[in-house]
C-alpha cells in the first residue's frame, strides 16, 4: 500500500523502513574515502592493455 502511494518498489520501501529502524534516520551513511571511478573489470582491462612503446 505504501509503495503504490509513493510510486516506489516494495523493496525500496522495505529497505527504507529497515534503515529507519536501525539508525532512526533515512539519510545515507558517510563512506570512508573517495568513491572509485572505475569498476574492478575496467581496472583489469586497463592493466592488460599494452603500452605501445617501441624501444
């Protein structure tokens, strides 16, 4: 009922309620450090690329 009223998925409503019960807040928690720009897959791809330097 809540999800239909807010036009959100049921899982999002459930996660928000669980977060509020745990932390008494709906705000995102702060992260440690800077978020990564590249995914693990992209990092592996870049590491495998040849440098293209002719010596």
